[in-house]
C-alpha cells in the first residue's frame, strides 16, 4: 500500500506515536540494514525524546555483512544499542530481547534494588513503511497478526502481544514518514524497494543503481553485466545490458523500460549479492 504523506498525515502519525510512548518502556526503531540512515524517520529523536530505544537493523540477510558490522559499531560509538536481524527468517530475534534488557539494565536493577519484581518489558516497533515492522511483529508473535491498514490513522483496539515471559509488544507499529528532502535518499529508498511506487523516474533509479554499483561493488557489476565502468553516455550502458540480458523491443532494439526494470529487480533480488547503500561516516547526523 502506498502512503501519501501529507502534512496532516505526518502530524497524525507523530501524534499516534507520541501517545503510545506513554505505554511502553522502550522503542524498537526498525530500519533497513541496507540503508540504516536513509531509512530512519528524520524526526525520530525529537519524537521519541528520551525514551530508551533499541535500533534494529532489519533485512540484515540482504545487507553487506561487513558494512552491517560497521553500522553496529557506529551506533555503539554513539551510545545507541543496535542489533541486526532478519525478521523474514526469524534470525537474530534473541538479540532483540537481550538488547532491550541491556538498554533498560539500570532501570531494571533499580527496581530490583527496591525489591520490586520486574514485570515484562513493554515495547513498540516504530519505523518508516516497508522496513519489516509487520513481519517482525508476526515473527515475535509466532502467528499472523492481521495487518489493519498499514496507514497512520487507521486505528483499532490496541493489544499486547506476549513474547515469552519477558517482553510485551504493542500489536500495531508506529508508522512514520521517510526523509523526502534529499534526492539521494529518495533514490536509495526507491532502488531497495523501500518506496515502491515512486515519483522518481524508473530510468533515473536504475542509473542511480548502476553508478552505486560502479562505485561500491565494481567487481560484481563486471561479473553480471560485463561492464568495467558505466559509459559516460548512459544509453550505451542500457544498450549493452539490455542486449546481454535480452530486454529487447523487437528488430534488435533494446527496450529501455524493461532494462531499467531488470537493473532494479537485479539489485532488489540480490543478483549482485548483499548490498549496503551507505556507510556510517557519510554523514554524521544519526
Ligand atoms: P512494514 O510493516 O514495515 O511496512 O513492512 P513489511 O513487514 O510489510 O515488510 C516489507 C517487505 O519486506 C515484505 O516483502 C517483507 O517480506 C520483507 N521483509 C521484512 N523483513 C525482512 C527481512 O528481514 N529480510 C528480507 N529479505 N525481507 C524482509 P514484500 O515483498 O513487500 O511482501 P511479501 O513478499 O513478504 O508478501
């Protein structure tokens, strides 16, 4: 489902998250491990204020493991606990529990010192669309929780999902908007499928992907498309890739739309292997 983020929508989404903050001990901020910075909500710090948080790098199965480790170290450096998981397969879920306990350790210790038996940790998942919030909730719940409209403002009675004895999770995630203002962020979100229907041009997204591969993973680009570098005339790259992969329009001509779709699909379906689109030191505003 495509979400059109209008100012009213954003205000409502923010209000919903803010209201639910009171109910939880910790926020699970879900991001895409392939773009841990671009897949964050730009106002997340302001919205959750001082509420304890665990950053969860989801889709770690699709991300470059070396870079994921860089990101984990980066967050640790900033004093933010982060873990990497694959909600699809259910890998790394235990690290969410241990991560939450680590973040809340002082609070739990204080309660214990006062003779209060700690209750289950209450948490809420928050993130932009398509980072895997519903998938993770279902994984943690061990069953399929109905997806009642992946839209801010679509409300239903709030329920707690018990995850073992030590965690209770709100069954509806907080859905926040992605960064819009930066076009590069838009391309990263589009090329990974984080924004599916996009106002960005399909060819431009594919070209962005090719240039990214040329810069970050040149050997993989060479291996799959037999391109040492992207020709200055981008149409030459499309001609070569389209001809090589059979994206033809008839009479031997390359179909550029099909070629753009193929490039994007190849990137999204790991034909170039596991990719990470940004490194921690590219910008320091996390
Ligand atoms: P959302 O609630 O945050 O909007 O995201 P959602 O769970 O709907 O997940 C978005 C897409 O990401 C889904 O794929 C889902 O299967 C996939 N996904 C979620 N977590 C992971 C993960 O850890 N690894 C991988 N590889 N994929 C993950 P989809 O194609 O949109 O839907 P479907 O094919 O699963 O039906």
